[in-house]
C-alpha cells in the first residue's frame, strides 16, 4: 500500500514539473513572439526608409538643396575673383567709339543690361568709360561683378550671357595688349561664366519647385504610406514593451 505522504510528495513534484514545463513553453512562446516583434519593427523601419527615399518630395527637395549649395559656392568664388580685379586697367584699352569691329563693346553692353539694368541700346563707349571705368577706378563695376544678385535674371538675359561667352575668344584676341588688360578681361569672363552657371542653377530650382507641385498627389500617397508604417511600428513597440513588462513580473513572482 502506498504511503499517503509519499504519494502526496510525488504528486506535488509532478505538478511542479508540469508547471515548470508549462512555464518553459510560455517562455519559449514569449521569446519567439519578442523575436517576431523585433523583426517586424526592423522591417518596418527599412520600409519607412525606402518609402522616404522613393518619395518624390525627398528626392526633389534634396536636388533643390544641392542646387542652392552650388549657387553658394559659385557666389563665393565669384566674389573672390571680383575683389582682386583691377578694373582701372581697362582704361588702357586701345579702342574708340567708332571701333565697331571690336567685340569688347558686346561685353560692356552686357554689363549695362545685367549689372546696371539699363537698355544696352543706349550704350556709348565714351560715356561708359567716363561713368563706369574712370569713376572711382571702376569700383562700382567691380562690386556689381562680384556682389550683385543674379539669380533672378530672365531667360533672355541668360541667353545673352551665353552668347557673350561665345565671344570670349575673339574679344581676348582683339584685346591681347597690353597684358594687364587681357588678364582683367580673362577674370571678367570667369565671372560671366559663373553668372551663367548661377542662372542655370536658379532655373533648375524653379523647375524642381514646379515638379514638386505637379507631384503633390503622389507625395501625399507616400506620406500616407509612411504614416501607416509608423503606426505599425508603434503597435509592435507597444506589444514588445508589454511582453517585456510581463516577463519581468513573472520573474519577480518566481523568485
């Protein structure tokens, strides 16, 4: 006959083992669930990152920032070149008002249009020399070449700037002497080229802004998808936090 005390102890041990086995299974399920939730959170983050990268708004805004940075860099270079210019050297130019074959007049007409916002048709070499080159050693022209904002020049003005760049070679050839003059002209053309590049960057920014507006509905769709993923991540995080709290409570009870 079985001893009741022994039977009772055996039953208690069996129940303890059974409880331990159940707890092991529960811990296994909990750990597995935690692992699944962590994977879900990680996948959600990757999906959110990809959606952000694919979103036209992100790409377009990044391009806009790149173009703005290009303008900033070009502006600094332009100012550095202008600050070192000795405009008064242009007074050594050996040209007359009747010297229509010298393409350098196209450069000065361009200065009137872009830098002084004057009608280039009223250009007169004698007046330009007196009012721009001689006055204060041409400091005003130098400042305008380096510091005047050119991001809002029109498409027509941009085309005229491009046309002037095509005249660089004949202008330098026709005005190669004295050497000081040619050096100043070279630097001025460096500035003209920068101004044209700045115009192109500004034009690109305007195109990108228009593109941003045109894709408004598509951008909205991406934002909704990103919001949905964010919600899924938050739900997974909350579930994970609850599991971790429950696990901690169970450990305290077992102790």
